[in-house]
């Protein structure tokens, strides 16, 4: 590994135990009763449980109600533009794979405008955790149909009802090669915390889709709707190492909807396979071509 | 000034670019100045492609006009390029492949019928070997010593020595000896002088400059004519420790680069106009979150998909206006490989110093042409300061602190106690949103304006620290050319031609096309006896920018938008016209 010859621009942090992630002075601006409160609680709880110092965590989000989440936790955050959560998060991971990187966003952000990035981040198995607050509606823009809105659902943009089949994020994640695929419900923060913590610990791309009801604009997929239907995969004897079983469970919808861990497998991450990163986080590597005059010989 | 222009043409897939580059490299190794153009079409096989190598004992800044030697692999090459061959020139061809009647040669031009197929058949039945005898014959006529040619040919096969390499070397030698027996070296061929020069494309210079400037991350999506930035970086990735990511699209490419920069490494992307159009929203995010990022925009002839393999400077308006709202940016516009190297270094310095996106305006002509550079012009010892400029101060850290320069202390994820959120929404000094519950409330209305002022006033510092406009040539002149980017090269050649006619001209060009020091630019233009604006686009986009910034209208202009680079003579012709008319 030849690498560059200059000196590192940023030294690695060493030292005693440091504060873990907690709340900031910023209060969530979500509607009272919003499902997203459960998600931020689960993310905070998972980070606390894993005792990851707050300065080593970056939460990346896009645009939508859910994407305000980074402001409410005391980690580093990047609140970017609509649909680009994952490429920003990937760039951060590759600059510094010593960091714990978590992407957060909504169903419109992740499965609509950002769908292209979603499948590619999963196939390359970047080691980050992506939590989507899936409320099956566009909330911040006041109630338009989303990629996961139910067939026939009436919204501002579909007054006669949605005529497109909803996208299945779990099946899409399985098809795209995600190595940790889970679904949670913000009405069950305890299980959701387990799923997010499991995702953060997982070595590879972890996807946690969360039923996170919009109490203002989605009168169909409410807390009650899910409470009446969800059942836990871990209580149903599901084997999360069985891809075929995961596929079958992902197709279940209707009176019984599974939540929990669908699938988990081990595969080298993008960072494992990118040889340049074998020398340590990029941010701590030497930079420049000082003293590398031999490189000019190829131009002779 | 001894100068020769060699053209080699055939169909895509004939290997024209390879033998063309060999000729260019041979000249470069002779210590000559070279400008090589690779003219191809958006096809992989067939069509018509050609390579032009111009070599001289003086600096050359463009492909020149016409040619002195033509190696035609097919009849179409002869038909297209014969009219441009200067008297005294020679056409190398093989009558076994196609015939040229005596009266078809331009006046003063002769043919050299080289039995390329016959020579090639001695070695193999593979048709590609016919290039080698033609290359050999052309090299002789161009004054390239045999050992220089054979060494270049041998190097091009690298470690793949073996039958194919030996066949090529043998066939090239036979072609060379055939020409020596049946022809003579072109009288204007320059002779070897001085040590070998470096030969590189604009894109290679961008990549090299970026690496030297400490770039550690490149994310890019393939698009002509920007792709070879990624090719060079990918080929050297492990050696120089740069992560190269071919992204799923340009949206991802720039967002990855911004993410990596936020993570603490100097980062870049490169693209052409269509890809840059997709990057526009993220460019604004870099401006708003004050995250440095460098974007090489290698323009091609537009609009839309346009002419993917042809040149134009038609994206300046887009680069100037890219992004909703207003945020500071800089646009650099080098004109040749040496300047491209330096521009890449400057781009990273400016991006990081001012925490802004910096664009480098390139185009097909600069990005893909081969140019000689002296070793002394490539200084790899680029100072790269530490990024650890902020001491932890816990609760009081303000990532977006209002400062006189507009630049706020930057923290990186992983640094203890400096956590903040970079927001693409409008935010306060700490990065907290003022777009939701605060927007429209008087105190926050004031703050919004202060945050805008803070970001925008960085432009004053950028103007002061970026490379200013340069006046080249004699102070007393009949005419001042005004140009930017790759067009500057042909203007420099035109100025030399005019000087040879006793016409003194000079050139005002802009290593930084934005932001501009309006007073300085106005003063420079007002000193001119008369001006001629030269741009490769339809509407004179840079002239409009100058008018907007300075109030000065450059009435006389030469615009070109046929996809081809400017040749010196058309600039000379227009300049003479303006000078004669102007009184």
C-alpha cells in the first residue's frame, strides 16, 4: 500500500469515554402524536445502548417531516436535500469509516425521489444504517400520495384514489442485496430500538423500514390500523437467515403484517473491499503527491 | 519557428488514436512542443476519426490550421483532409486499399504509396498491423528519429512483449525505411531539442492536480468528455490513496463528494453539461451547508445531448446560475494542460479556504487534447494545511458563526464536542433551522438576512484570492483579444501570426471567470485600443457576463458553435477585419 506521502490532515481521536448521544435543546416540530417521535426515541435508545460516543455518530437526512430528525439528537448531522440521504451518507462513510453513519428519511425521500440511490447503496453493502419513517403519504407538503400509499387511497393528488401499486420496500431491499432487512412500528419503540441497534451493530447495509403513522394526513394507515395487524416475526418462528422465508414474509400484507427482522446475512462491505480504505479511514490518511515525482514519468 | 502538423485518419476501431498519440509522444520525447487533437465521433466502430499532432520548436497553443502530412487509412480520410494539406505536404496511403489519381492531390502535395498491407502480411493476417508501416513512413517524413519511434512503439505494448509487439516494431521499421528510400523528410519538420517533455490531456492534468492538492475522493458518472478524469484517478487509486467511486448517476456523484468533504477529505466530481445539470441542486446544498467541493465541468456542444465528442463553451450561463437562490461560488477556466494542473490545485485551495463549491470550466478541446508540459510547470509540492483549525469549546461552538470574512470555523465529524447539523434549510449560527417555526418572525427575518450576507460576502475574499485576469502580449497594441478557457490557446497562436505580419495585439484572459473584480476588468478593457471577444458559443455568454459585471459592451466578437475548436487563422482573419474597419 504505497499511499500518499504527505502528513495526515486530521488526527484520530483517542481518550477517555465520551458523552453518548442524547437530546438537544431543539424540540421536535412534528405534530403531536406523530409516529416519528417513536423513531427518534428508538434511534437515541439504540445509540445509548451501544454507548457510541456522540462525536463519532453522523445522522444524515433528506427532506420531509422525518428528515428533521438529526436536529433533535446530539450527534453530528447532515440535513441535505430531497432524496439524497444515501449518497451523502456513503460519502461520509468513505471519508471516515470510523464513524457510525445513520440515514434517516421518509418514504417519499427514500422510495420516490431517492429510489435510485436506495437500490445501489444496498447492492454495494455500504456499512450504514438506513431508517425510513414510512407513513405512506407526503406529510410536509400537506398530503399527497407517496410511493407506498395504498391502492385506492384518496389523497390531495389522487382524489379518486391511488391507481398505482405501492412499492414494497422490504422486497426491494431483499432484491437489492441489503444484508440486514427489518421492519419496525413506531407504536412499539422497544422492538424498534432493538431493530435499530441490531442494524447499527450489523456489518453491512442495514435497512429498517418503520411504520410511522402520519396523524394528520393519512387517515388510513393509523396507529390503530397497524396495532390491529402487526405481528412479530421473532414470535412466529421466522428464521432471519433464510432468504426464501424472508421473501415469503415480505409478501404478507392485509390482516396480518409482519414486523421484526426479515433477513440478515454477512457479506463483505464496500469499505472492506475498497483497498484504499485498508490503510485506515481516508480522513486520517496522508494526502498529496509531495516527493512523488516519479509519477510524472508516465507522461514522458 | 519550425513547425509540422501530422494528421492520421481512418475509421473508429482502426487504432487511429493509438498511433496518433505515438506520433505526438515521439515529438514530445524529442523535446518539441506538441498539441494533439483526437477527433472522433460518438460511435465505437466505423465512421471517420482522425488525430492531429502539431509539433514545433516554439510553444504551440492549438492544433493549428491544416496539415503537412496525412496518413490516410481510407479514402474518406483523403477526401476530408486533402484540401487542408499545405504545399510541400505528403499523403501516405496504400494504393492496394484505395486509389488516388494524380490530379486529385492539392497543388504542391504529393502522394507516397506505401505497401502497408504487403508489409503487414509478412508478419500476420491481422489487418490492424497495417497501421505500423504507415506510422513508420509518416514518422520518417515528420523527422522523427527511428529509435524514438521504435522506443515509443515498444513502450506502448508495455510488458506485453511478444509476437504482436515484435511484428509491429518490424513493420514500422520497414515502413520507415520504405519512406527513407522513396521520400524525404518534410522541410519544415523541427529537429530534436532539449529533454523530453511531459505529454498529457487536460483531464489528466485535472486529475493529477487534484491528487497533488490532496484530493482523496472522486465520485463520478461516465460522460464524455469528462470520463478520463475518472480513468486516470482509478488507474492510480491504490498507488496514491484516492478513493474513486463510479456512482449510479450524477446526483449521487456530487452528493457523495459533498458527503466525503463534510467527512473531512478534499473531494471532487467531474462531468459534462448534462451531468452537471443533474448536480445543480446539490451544488446549492454545498453552498448552503458551506461544504467545499470541486466540480470539473467539461463542456461539449449542446443543447441536450448535443455533440458528445465535440467542443463548445456553451455552459457558462448554467455554471454561473446553477442552483436555486444565491450562494457564492467560483469558476476557474484554464486554457491548457499546465494551467489545468494549476487550476485543479487552486480550485481545492479556494473551495476549502472559502467553504464553497468551485467549478472548473473545461471543454472537450481542453479535456481531451494532448499537450506538452515542462516538468518545471508541474510542482507536486502543494502545501496542504491541516484541517484541525477549531478547538473544542463545547456548547458555544457555532459552525455558521457570523464573521467579517463570511468564513466560519469548520469542525469535522469525529472531533470531540463540536457536534452540529449542517442544514440545507436556512439555519442560524449553530446550524439550527430557521425555516420552520422561526421563519417570518422578525428577529429571525433579520437573522436570515445576516446569514445570506455572511455567505455572500465570501465573494469579496474569493475575488481577492483567486487568480486575476491576465493581460498577455505587448502593452501597446492595435487590438485586445478577450477570451476564456480553451479558446485562449488559439488566440495565442493567432497573436503570433499577427505579430509576424507586424500587427501588435494582446490578450486579456480570465483564469477565474467568476467572481470578477469589476473595476479592474473595466480598467483593463478601457485601456484597449479596440477589443475582439472570442468565444465558442452562440450568444457570447462571457461577453454578457462582462457587460453585467462592468457595464462594458464588447461589440466586436467572433463566436463559433459548429463543434470544432477555433483555428488560429479564423481568429487572425476576424482580427484583421476588425482592425481595418476600426480605423
